[in-house]
C-alpha cells in the first residue's frame, strides 16, 4: 500500500471539508467569535461544553485560551470547560 498517496488523499479531503465549512458556517463562526471577544472584554469568561469527543475538544479549546495557544506571551483568556468537572457531572446525572 502506498501510504503517501493515502495520506495526500485524506489531507485533500480534510481541506475540502474545512473550506466547505467556512463557506457554509463562516458568518455564524464570525458572530460567535465576536460574542466571545465581547464577553472577555466585558470581564466575562468563555464557557465550553460538549458530549463524547466534543467534550475533549471543549477542554482542549479552553486550555488553549487559558494556556496561551501559540502565543505564550499574552495574558490568559478566561475560559472554562463545563465538561471537566467529573464530580458535578456524575452527581448530577445520578440525581436526575
């Protein structure tokens, strides 16, 4: 099997998905970004949530904002992933 060819195919397919996502969701993504910027400028936090793999993504996004993403010289952006409080999540799910 030619792994290089398969890798190229997968990357081209991923690129196509991302470009399609921007054309379909770009306006909504822009609105969401502006809402997050406004929230932080007003002294609020960005809250993330998700289910399954999306919960891991929520935690990752929050960590990147608090931890500096690629720019470690900037201040932390207040951000909390609601999916990381296992005590709350298990207590709540058991009680409801």
